[in-house]
């Protein structure tokens, strides 16, 4: 299926420049589209807030491609259609008695898009979602199909998974799975913000997945604990903890929003995929009137980063809807912000005022980039591409991988060229 006309991302802050949006319904059709196009980018659910998916060539959506979830119990993996949303994959896995180790706050996003940008959930021992990828099937520039697998003895897959859409169209992915489990979700309100730094290790070790919400101006925060029922539980349920108080009602991450669209809380146990996200898949959590940015830093820099943000609190608060603090475990993916280091992730949901927001983002980054912060690939940043790329030890290797997979640059766009100019990386091959 081919459509024309303006297409926007979910937040409507980006209007894509492509004249055509293709929605193929078979691998054969996708291969024909890619092979005959001059420039191609893939559009997932549009939950990125920058031009990572933009092109002046052809956009391709995989939403009409056949869905598949093929489970290999012996290998503890599932091979899925890359354009499926996490909610769809999770439901199929759970019905078969299996689970993923982690999920992002939104189950609405596609698996391929989330992994290509190193999107993550939270948990001291939980890596970003892309770290569970054991294999990829990719349609290359000539419409050719190739595979990359973890078990081949090379580390090319580690370079390709967080690929920013630059290596081709990912059509299927093999994911690590485990037996299904249950999670209970608890909320504590009124956490003194001083305790976030002073008791950082205790807070983020308190549950399988932990999030702290604040605006960096008030003196308090809200803690969400997602506890696996087969692992040690939360601090004494129903009792005060670190100066905070157990919630007696459901909460939304954004204080002014009703909690109707949020996953079940108050300690009621339920299936993993109905508790690990913050939002239910059968509702849209908001209408897109927001912007987002995120900085991922070494966990050792957490206390210093919190102090810096509190110092900017009077500038952050007027334009932020909420900020979320999470942790992410180290991985070996070349372009993952958590490459080689356990991290703290500082996420911001902003009001939809780009001029006002980007000024505050720039002020934050001037303080946090020297601490080792790396911006999320799919969200807003004021930092130069050169400064960001310089923080990735495997950047040159990734540039060479791009050149190997797509020598003519069919899958490139202005965003990717800003970070990995084709001529620069070809010269180092």
C-alpha cells in the first residue's frame, strides 16, 4: 500500500519530508520497494522526537507485514516480526508461558524501533531492550536478505542492533526469552528528594524495576517499585519508607493526569507484561502534546547529576511535565548509551514548546555531558553530533559497519550523516 501527503510523528513536532509512505504486506513486496528506491527509511510508531526516521526519499512502515512469534524452547528464544509492537509480542509470549526480561514504559512501540534507538526499561540488572536481541534478518540496499546472529563468533550483531536504521530494513528479530512470571507494583509518595542522592543504591535495589518521578524543583518525589513475586519483595508493604508514604490510590507519572491508562498498582500481582510498563496497551497514554529528552550517565555520576538538576530546578519546572529517574545495566552494544557501564537514565517529558524546552535541555547538557552523559538517540538534544559521537568508543567501528552494509548510502538521511558522515568512515576502512 502506498500513500502520499504529509506524515507526522506521534508528538506532531516532526513532519516527515518523504513524498511516499509504503506499507508492504509481504517480504517480497518490501524487497521490491527497497531495491527500486533511491533513499529509504523505516517508520515505526513515530515515538521518536527528532528526525531519525526522516527522509526525502521513501518511508516504509512494517505495520501490515505478517505477524509472527515463533518460540524455540530449547534455545530460550523467540523469533518475531520486527514491526510488531511490544504489546503484541508480549501477549503471544505470555499465552505460551514465556516472558521478556524487561519492557519499556510504553508497550505501544515497535520492537525494531525501540531496539534501533537503545530504548530501555528500568532495573539495576536489566539491560536495554536491544541487549535481548540474539539475531536479525535485514533487507539490504538491493532488496537482498541477510542475517546476523549472536552465535556466529563475531561481534557484528553488537554493532548492528542499535543501528539507527542505517544498515537496512530489519524484518525479523530473535529475542531471548524466559519463563513467564508475575509482578506486583507499589507506589510511595513524598520521598524527600535529598534521599534520592543519599540513598540512591537502596532505592534502586529495592525492586526488580524502579522509577522515581520528580520535577527537580519540589523537595519530594514519587517512587514506583515493580516487584517480581518470585524475588524478594519491596520495603515493608504499606509502611513508610525513606521518608515516603505508601500510596492509597493509583497514580499517573504526570501528577495532573488521571491514572485510568496506567497499569495496575497497590500491590496487586499480575502478569509481567501487565505491570512492567507504566501504561496499558489498550489505551493511548496521552494525545502526544509533549516533547521528550533523556540523558544516560554512568551510575557513579548519579549524585552529582542530581545536584546539578536541582540547581536548575527553577528553570526546569516551568516547562517539564515530569522527569523520571531509572537505572540500566551495562551492555556490549556499540551505540548503546549503556555500553560498558551501569547507568542512571534521566528522562524528561516536556511541554510542547520547542524553543523554551531546547534552551533548558542545552543548559542541562552543559552540566551533564562532562559527567559522561549520552543523549537518547530518539529524543531531543542540543549537543552537537560530533560531541555525542566522541563519547562512543566503538563509533569508528559502527561507521565502517554502515559502509559495509550500505556502501551507496541508500538508508542514510541527514540525521545519520550528521553523526556518521559517509566519506569520513570510508576513509578509515
